[in-house]
C-alpha cells in the first residue's frame, strides 16, 4: 500500500469514527430512546399510569416509555426479575419492586445506587419506614412508590348495635366476638378473619402478633427469636383463635382475597387486611357498604400496642440500563407528588408521600386518609435484610405447623431458631 493510499484509508476511518461519535449526542440527535418500565397491573377505577408515561415523554422529547405489565402474583414477579437480572441484558430500565426485595436486589448488584442522584432532604416527604425499606448498606436503592399497612376492619353497624367501641387488645376482640355472636345467633357470622395460609401473608400476620406480644423475629444482628417464650405465646394465641372458633377453621387456607371476600359478603365482624380492601367494601353493590371502618391492629393486654406491618412497592433502576439518567428521571417522575396524587385518585393504592394524606382533594374523596396516615406512620417494616425471602421461606412451614396443630408453639419456635441460626450464621 502506497503512502498516499495509507493516508486516505486513515482519513476515511477517522471520518467514520467522527460520524459514530456524533451519533452519541442527545436523544433527538441519535433517534428516539426507549425506556422499558416493568410493573404489576394497577387496580382501581381508572389506571392513571398511561397518561403519566405520556406526560414524561412530553417532558423528554425523543424518549419513549414502554410500560410492560408483570404477572399478578408476587412470586411470579420475583422469579421473572431474578431470571432476567441474572443475565447481562435484562431488557428493562425501571422496575416496580415489592419493598422486601430491595436489599436482596441491591446486594446482588442488580440495582443502580440512587444515592448520588438524590438531592439533600429529597426523601424527607416519604414515610420513614418506606425509606428504611429502600436502604441497604447505608445507600438508597429505590424510590418509594405506594404504601401498605396492616389494618383491622370492623363492622360499625354491629359494634354500634351492641354498644361496643373498636377493641384495643386482642383479648377485647375475642370477648366482643363472643358477645356479638351470642346475641346475633347467626351461625354464618364469623368472628375474626385473617391470613393463615402458608405464604408470605402468614409471616406478616405472625409478625404483627409477635410485635403485639413484645417479641421479634430476628434482631439487627441476625439473632432469631430473642424472646422465645413471648414468641411461642403469640403463636399459641393465633392457634387458639382457630380452635375456639373465634376464627373459622378455613383460616389456615386464607389469603387476603379469600378473607376479604368473606368479610365483604357480610359474613364476619372483624378482618385483618390492607388498605386496598376499603375501596372494595365501599363499592356500589357491596353488602357492607357504609358499614365498615378501620383502626389499628390490637395489642395484647400485657404486651405492646398493636402495629400493622408496612409494605408496598418501590421503583428501582436496573444497573445495566443503557440510559441510567433518564431511568432515574422516570422513577422520580412516577414517585412525584403529582403522580402519586393521580394514582391515589384513580387506583386502589396509597401514596408514600405523607402530605398527600391531608391533600384537600384526596381527603374529600376519602375522609379516612388522615387516619390512614397516622396508622401508616405507626406501622413497622418487616426485617430489612437481603436474605428476607429466605428467612420467610424458612419460618413459613414452622408457623403453619403450629397453626394446624402439628407442632406445639414452643417446638415450632425452637426448631425455627435452630434452622435460622444455622442459616444466618453461615451468611455472616
């Protein structure tokens, strides 16, 4: 090759490189950018998400957001994420996460660390428990999107008829169930419905019973059941609700929807469930419309005040997103006050921004919002650990064995302590 030809070849290569470098400019210069947002289907009167995504696109010319719905079941969502995030190219940028998954995904290296992207005090408007669930190793890995807290629903008509106030302790609840059922003489009227099926909902219900009795599942140091006698007593109490008939025998097969439907059909006095159920109880045609209110979960007479378990969904950004800055902007947009107000108005979801519980429009639509704010603020998160799902899977069969009477509560707690001790100890 002659010297002139060599120079010409180098010039062509340089021009090609400059051309490709120019294509790396703004979205409008290099063609439209597509962000993929994975989320679970939103329930409610109207899904505000499509308009919120179009709003983001209008604010970011050259950017298109593709919303892709996930399977409804939480376990299926988790499996989808694990399979895809373990690969090199997950195919999505922003993901809706159950708050209990955030530490697990952060430790696995699947989430973008949002800490450098946050402004000072940006997280102050959110519930502290929601921020705690988004925190791992003193870093923020997701933005809180919607909030959940365990509530005690009760039949206002039945309590008023018999001159009763909402119970503050489980012992009072049991007495009220016995009194109302004796006076009503309705064999189809159940007392207290809750979730006793062997799944995550069982763990939540047991946690709330443990807290009410002054017991913990694990400590911050990873010690399991540091108050074993109190923990066994909490399990014994739950088992007793079933054996005495305060709760129906089918409680050990009950999840949120099974128990919610039975209560919504007018067949129970009390129900433990999440805030979403209220909208369904007040829907046109509901058998209990205008007859239901909620309060905090009871405590124990010689234990602690009751507190509901907090839950909800967060928005995380994939660490392998090709457009991390835009993905963070989308997560911030969807968790903004404006977006959360739209979601609270159109869907059966509660916001994570505390001010919205006193928003004039939202309170006019749902006068119970300030009360829900107080109960959410007093709620307690499940243990924040990257190993939470493994902890849950370990304790579920033991809790279930105690509820169905296969094991006495003391044995179930001791066996769980041993299993968790070996498991958590190996991870330290």
